[in-house]
C-alpha cells in the first residue's frame, strides 16, 4: 500500500509499506531509467537517468544502510516500536513488533469544547478547560508509564502522533524520561485516538517515507 501527498517546496511524499518497497523501486526504475544510489548517512538518494530523485527515509529505529539491498533488508526487519498517540481528550499507547500490535491501552477524558462567551465567565471557563486538559495529559502519562516505560530498553524507537502540545506535556512527565530519548522524528497526523487509529498507526510507523522530486531546472546566466 502506498499513500501520496504533496511535499512543501515541491515534489510529493510517498508512504510505502516495507513489503511493497521492492516493487515500488522496480516501478521507479521502469519510469526513470537506470538509477544511481548515494547514501547520506540518514537517508538514501536514488537518482533516475532522467533526473528524477527519490530520497528514501528509513522507518523509525532502522538504519538507512549503504545501498538499496541494505535499505530494504533493514526496513523489512521486525523491530519493537512504542506508539504514543494523543489529542487533548484521548490517548492510545501501544507496543508493536513487526506489523503486529502486541500490547495496547486506549482511554479518554472529558475536556470541554471552546465557547464564544466573553468576560469573566470566559476566563473561568478557560481555566476550567485548562485544568481538564492538564488532568487528561496526566492520565495519558499514567498510561504510558504503565505500558511503555517498563519496555523502554527493548524499544527501537517511540513514534508519536496527534497534538504536539499535548504530547510535549505528556512526555515531560519524569517517569517517561527514557521514552522521550527514544522519540522518533516521525510524527503521525492522526484523528482522535482509538484502537483502530492505533492499529493504523502501527502500519504507518513501519512505512518507508520517500520524497520524490524532479531534477531542479538549470539556471541560465
């Protein structure tokens, strides 16, 4: 399965399941001719004969390798990942091995919606809502401390998703200090977390991200 979205600055992002990566690369060769491969240390640049470039980003916890064979092997190797997905009123935490979710916990908390009221009542409402959000983040931190923290030494990476401010608040909990050091740069844009969202998060956390772009137009004096 491959998902595509426009990339800021040009080109597009393609999200490819590791098992489908060899087929995607074969298709790139058919469309763009023989390829040259250049490792950057964190990614792998694949340049087609016609100038098209695919920059391959390995899944969280996997090295990029020095060539395509290494990259594919590392991407497909099973790893143990932690997942922490959160929005203001809900959180889902899980541990995945390969493509399987092996442990999970989902919970939600009441946080009032925004209101258009003004004046002192608005200020009281904002304080109450902030307190509810803080309590929800504390509850999410409790979930992560119970499920993820004891497994931290066995995790290749922690993949987060959802609301970044809420996640920062959760991961500021001192019980999650070790987990925070494992946090991947990969961040998933997810709706309000539930079990189905968490399972889809496992698939997306394993995916190879590919930035496909054409060769820049030459400049003329």
